[in-house]
């Protein structure tokens, strides 16, 4: 098949949807399919276009057999309503023009958030006469409204209209958890249009590694301490200040240290808060390169998943699978009724405590600190669950089967060759034929 992936985030961005879409695209290439990705210039999590990509409107590159077609986006570190409109608008227009350059796809996979991208994807589906699959990683505007990220009534209404359009225009929708499915069913989306395909983790890349003979521990002078790790986005939905307040509760436990890895700008605010409490047991570090992620995870004794009370129940942090695969137990400070809590408890690899309750979080950490055998058992069970439930090969197979079932050519002849590349003629655009990349 020829597969077009429409994703705002992609390699070399280190966290979130970018690694997932990168692994999916490259995995499809390894299975003999042609893949091109339409994406933005890399800018996450700093929200600033990376230096190697700045000053350009478009850039096309090939990495591991995947043709990556990038476009400029209007990005600012702290986007307000106007800058958010400019960001989404620039991506919608420029990515659409970029998507017209190259061969005609058999199917289009788009990822959400970035609901406005549903518009160019729908147009491309009509133009190319091919099915489209919406991969739903979050449900907007519901999640943004409940966490206070969107408050303006007009903006909320616009996103509600875009949400309805996205669900209606997609040929099929893949969701990452049962909570998502239930939410969409409640909004009138047909169950026949839905598939649950969990996010995955590369269990060969993220794996249990030595805890103490560990370059990350050595580089950050962590020694033999009990390391409580939070690594990821530091945003309103996470409630990371609860971690700082839990560290304050455990200040007297000299062997327990809290390591928080995140975006440099957001770490500055946490540093000020930590200093205001006089804490010496909190270590703040910027994101490490992705290649160092396995050793950083292995340096921890416990990994944290943090959410606020008002986070929507269907929210499923992608770090859940990563922490399980690392062989380290999870303490999830999340709503008990939510998808994240259900996933952690079902894995048997962690415990759940009340969100935004630093005392409960501190007590859970202290309990595991005093039970090293339980820490080991939880970590081993979490790793087993990751291997059984969240392996990349399982997810790749399900996406491949979904695509093949939707492409008429594959239904008629699953081994039919793709044939010559097609291009689309548009006013003011010279179609570019992207050379076929061999896996």
C-alpha cells in the first residue's frame, strides 16, 4: 500500500505522539509499504522550531525509508487564542499544499489533537478518492475545556464544530482506549466506525536495564538513592506541583530523591516553587536525548503518572506503556474512575492514589521505599504486561490489517503491486514525484 500519514508531530521530537508515529511509519515501511509523512517543522516540547529547520517554508527528507514532508508553522512558546489560531491555520494551509506533492495514497492516517487538520485531510480524501482513518489521541474540545485550556465561548463552539466534522468526515476512527470509544458512542458515532488500537511501546528499546551501574545515575550523582521519576510534559493537566509538595512531605527521608525531567522553561517555574519551600530533595533536569531514555527510566526506582482531579476520564498518558516496559513500578496520582487508573491497575504493575493529594502520594512512595521486594515484583509484572499487551508488533499488525481491509485494491488482490506513482495537478503547484523508497 501507499500510506500517507498526516501528523503534526514526528521525529526528531522526543515525546508524545512523535515517537509513536515515527515507529508506525518506519514499521510499515519494513513490511513493504510505501509511506510518506506530512508534518510540521519540529518544535515540541520547546514550542520553537528547531535550529536545523528554522527559516524554511518547506523541507523534504528521507529517513529509514519514510519520505518526510515538513512545513513551516507559526509557533510561539506560550500560545494564546490568536497565536493558536495562527499556528493551526499555518499548518492547515501549508501542510495541505505539501501533501499534494508526491504519489497518490491508497489511504490516509491522520492524528488528533490538531482538530483543524481534519479539514485538509477530508479534502485530500476526496481529491485522492481514498479512505481516511482518524487516530484519536485526545478528545477536543472536551479535554481542553475541562482543564481550562480553552475558555472563550466562541473558541469552544468552533472546536465543537470541528470535532463533529472530524468524526463525520473520517472513513474510520481508531481510538487508544475503551473510554474513548464510550465517549464517541455517546456522541452518536457508529460503533462500526470505531476500532480500539492501544498505543504501544518499543519493548526492545525500552527495557529493564541495571539500576545502579547506570550512566544516568552516575552523571546526575544519584548514587544509591531511592529515585522517584517524573518525565514528560509539565502542563495544567499534570499537576506537577503535587510532586513538589510530596517531596516537601518527605524532606526528612534523606535517601529519597525526586527527579523531574521536562521542558526547560517549565522547569524554571518548578525550580522557583521548590526553592520557596526550601527543598533539597528535588532534582530538575531538561529532557534527555531519546537515545538516553532507557537508561534514565532504568535509573528510577519508581515512575510517576500525574493528573489533576478535573482531567477527563478517558485521558490515557502515553508514558503508561513506557514505564511498564522499563520494568519499574508506577505510582499513578490520577482519578480512580479514569482510563489511566484502569490501565495501571489492570497491568498489576503499579498503585493508584488520589490526584492532587501530596500526602497520599508521599505515603505511597514511602511504602514502596520500605518494601524493596514489592518494588521488584511490581516492576516485573509491569514488564510482563507490556510485552503481552503493548508490544509494537501487535499494534503494527492491527493497523496494517485495518488499512488493508479499507483499501479496495487490497481487498481484491492483497498482493497486487502498487503501480506507477500518481500526482495531482493544482494551480500554482508543480507536482513532485517522490522516488520509491525500498524498505
